[in-house]
C-alpha cells in the first residue's frame, strides 16, 4: 500500500490502561457509535487536544 502523504500514516503506538468502569464506558460508546474502540479513543483524544488549545488561546487573549 502506498500513501501520497507519508507524514499522515499513523505508525506510533500509545498504550493506555483503563480500570473496569472506564473500559466498560469505552465499550458502550463504541457499540453505540458503531466505531472501533481505538478509533473512538483517537477521536476523543484529538477533541480534547483541540479543546485544550482553544482554552490556552482564550487565556492568552485575556492576559494580553
């Protein structure tokens, strides 16, 4: 398989350990959304990162 944008290939792995309740939550959301657990976790992580960046930008504007 060949990709035009090699930088967009996700080849780095991060492992996350969850307790039983957290794991059950991820399983339930993945079933409801009909997405794979890893895809759902990736989307949540990216959404959280965007939220943090937006909050940081907002705080910087307030202090300016």
